[in-house]
C-alpha cells in the first residue's frame, strides 16, 4: 500500500542536542512538507520541497533544517537553535500541483527532557 | 499571509443530527479548499476538497463554498459517535502550486450518543 512513513513515533531530546526525524513516501509524489502542531493549535508549515535537491522555508523555519536528496525522502533536523521543540511533527506529500490535497504520515511526537 | 478562521468549539451535536462546521478565509484570491479530520493524537486525514462555488457531496459529507462571502462549510449528515474529532479547514498558500497549505486551528466536534 502507498503511504508515508514517519519514524520514530516518539522521540526524546536533551537540551542542546540535534535530532533528525525521518519521512519516507512511496506515493511517487513530487512535493513533500513538514508541519508542526502544538496543543490546541493548527498546523504550521516548517519547510517544503517541490522537487529533489530543492526546498523552501515555510512560516516557522528557524531552528530547523531539511534535505531532499531523493524523491522518496525528506528528513527534518531539529537543531539546538530551536528553543521550544516539543511538539507533534507531521510530514506530508502531494502531487506537484497540490490540487488533490495532501497525504499525511502518522507523525512524530518530540519531547525535550 | 493568508488566514483561516474556525470556531474552536467544542460543537456538540446529538447522534443522527446534522453537524455544521464553518470556516472563513482572508484571501479573496483563494481557489482551493480542503477539509481534514483529525482524531486525538493522530494525523489529519483528507475528507474533501472543493474548488467551485456551491455544494459538493460525498456520502454523508457535503462541502459548501461561497467565494463572495469567503466562507466554506462542512455538513455531516446522520452524525455518528465516530465522527467526534477535530475538523481542520485549509487553503493553498499559493494557488496552482505545491507551496503548502494554511490551516485553521480546527473545530472540535462531539457527537453525543
């Protein structure tokens, strides 16, 4: 079955540590996205990529970095510069037009300890 | 920056009744609108998308779009307890491209048995 796989499901980060969240899709979608969701809040766009080897900042990119070396993969690194990283992180993908909506992975819940 | 507004609720509806969820948007140029359902602790799943003024029906769900008044609504007929979730309204950040969606904060719907 086609879909998006995010790992790990739960992640704990120590202060000052960088962590990388994995996102893999087998939907043959061109575009991929990272969103962050805080309790009681809507989704906020961190980064997105429309094609391999290219990506753009979303609305809240500070403290995050991404890469898009393969069409199927779009990992997100939460750096130590992100001062409030505790959140639910969602990866999504879409066709190159986004006209038919986005498909989301199951999410990674990141907690700072 | 585009804005999407939703009443956070909770909206409480008796089982078997019609649930009506509303969303307003700020950019008159928006063309594509999406409704997602999100169960607690889970990722959003796409219910419907709508581009044209008027109604679009899919099973028990009907999306309604009124571009002149800049609102989009979702009706759920014969509401079931399994419909209890948060419903997110979204619009394209940039029309015609895969540049991410802007989400409202969602309406929490409770279907009372």
